[in-house]
C-alpha cells in the first residue's frame, strides 16, 4: 500500500494526523538535513500506523516535503488506520 505524506520538518511537536491536499501530514522535530526529516517521518508513520518500522519504506520524494511511503505486507485494516489519522472518518 502506498501512502502520500506531507512532511513538516522542524516542528515543535512530532505528530501524525490531518491532511494537506491529498496527503497525510507528518510533523517531525528533525531538520530537513541529510535525510533526517525523512527518516523521522518514516519512523513516526510506522508508529502511528502500528506497523513495524521495517515494513515502511520511502518510494519517492527523498528531497521533497511531499513523499510517498510504501507499507509492505500491510494489515487488513491499514486503509482504515490511515483514514483515522487523516480524520476523514473511514475513507481514504
């Protein structure tokens, strides 16, 4: 499963939730330097979705705030988990 993400690096609080366009918002404390924000976003996304970090990987957007992450071997209810984080009540 692919998940569009908008990363907000350097945020005061790390949080996953809400939308920016069609993307799930992931705010991280890490700065956008040397891939630190991307890695922090990957870890935060995995934690928020309740999946192992090793199953979440970056598909595209290494140097952009707009990224696509892939979740390998997703649980059956992953779409519902993403929808809940987006705040859109069960649709993704």
